């Protein structure tokens, strides 16, 4: 297996060595899949979107000028592909794209999750899966992919302030649920 | 710091508070148990989120995508190839026709003019009528130049085909 940096792979693929695109897929497929699963809440849709995203990346790679980081450009494509799938499935996009405001309530589902969770880790992870798309997305991009708020704002097409608000509201919502179940007492 | 807001707790997590602000916050936490719980819960959320795990894409993902890419590259090249083939064939046949008319030997005297001789004269005539200050010799030069251009284009098409085959091999 070739040992190339991301930049070298990009140059090589643009030059015409299409086979090297496989290295880029291996580099990003898991992270993109995690993001898509959180957005689409369905493994099959996530797989389909993953393939579509990489095809789009391959076909438009020559348009990547390198002004921004490749990861930001890549996630933007992944995000837009997921949005297309959501709208093509005729889901209520307004509902899907809503975000946590000051009040986030799961109702009875929360009690169910709480009773099934073995510990606070499991509980919080389950709640993250149920967060509205944009909130879950910000959390994944920030915590798993290590994107800065500036990069996240580029991916989502919102201002940095809005990206920050989304992240803070997501944390606040999770904190309120942790407090509700007194999980914080676990911490010494 | 009069009141510890959500924003301050988020700043604490993101290391955006100054050391004096952190000290002030700790003083407030000591006096207020509710605030202590709130801060603990906030830190707990941050700690758990830092442990979020990447989910693995299905194993055959790379192969499936590369297969799709190969197909799309092939289709693209096929379309391009067909277009180039049509253009080249058209250009070559045009040149052949013009070349044949211009270079074919005239028949002997007494023999009636062949169709090609007639066409040749007509062609030369039309050039003199319409264009022009183009002499017969100049016409020959132009035709030769065109032939060379077509041959060079043919060479490039061949080279491109070779590089496409190499690209294909790199994918497969």
C-alpha cells in the first residue's frame, strides 16, 4: 500500500492516477459514514450517501482549489449529499433540520433510554443519536473530526456565531438531561 | 462575574476563560452546590463527547466506490472516443476526397474527361472564382499541411488512448 500524504494523493488523482483515489476513500470513509449515519439515522441510506459523496468528490476534484482544507470541502459535499437524500425521501425537512433551542425534550423516550442505559456514557451517546440533525452534526464535526468552529460554519453554510450557538445549545441540552438523572454525582 | 451563565460554562470547557475568571468561577462554585452540580454535568457531557467513537463503514465500501468510478471513467472515455473517432473519420475522408481529386492524373488526350477530372477543374475553378488569390501550388501546400495536421492529431489520439489504458490499469 502506498504511503502518501493527503496532498500527494490529491495531486496524484488530479494528475490522472485514479487508482490513488482508493487511498482517499480509506482515509475518510469511516468519518463520513459516522456523520451520515447521525444525519440520516439509517445505515442503508448512510451507505448510499457515502458512495454518492465519494463519486461527487471524484468528479469535482479538479474544482478543488485548495483555498480551504480538503476536509472542509469534503464534509460540505457529504453534508449536501445527505440533505439531498433527506429531501428525496420526502421527509419533513423542516423537522429534520430543526435544531435544539432553549428547550429540548424527548418526552417518554428519555425515560426509556435512561432505563436501558447501563451508565452515563451509554445514556449520553444514545441521546446524541436523537439530537436534531444539525446539533448532532456539529458535535460529530467538533469532537470526532476535530474541525474548528470556522470550518464547521463553512461546512454547514452558517456564520461562526451560529455554529458556536449550535454547539453550545447541544451541550446545554445534554447537560440538562444529565442533571435530570443526577448522573453528575458519579463524578468525584 | 455576577452570574455564571451557560456561555461561561461553555467557555470554561473550551479553555476560553482567563485564569482570573477561572479562580472567580471556583469561588462561586464553592458557595453554590447547584452551580457545582451544573458545572460537573457540563464537564461530564464534554468528557463523554470526547470519547465518541467513529463508526466503521462497511468493508467493501472502497471496492464498490472504485468500481463505480471505473465505470464512470469508462463511459466518459467511450463518449469522448466516439466523438473523436467521428471527427477524425470525417476529416480524413474529406482530405482523401480532396487529395484524390487534386492529385489524380488526367486521362490521355482524346479520352473523355472522367468525373474526377471534371471535379478537379471545378474545384480549382471555384477556388479561383471565390477566393481568391490562391494559386494551385498554394492549394497543394495547404492540403499537405492539413494532411500533416490530421496525422499529428491521429498520433495524439493514439497517445491519449495509451494513457487512458494506463489510467484504467491503475484503477483495476
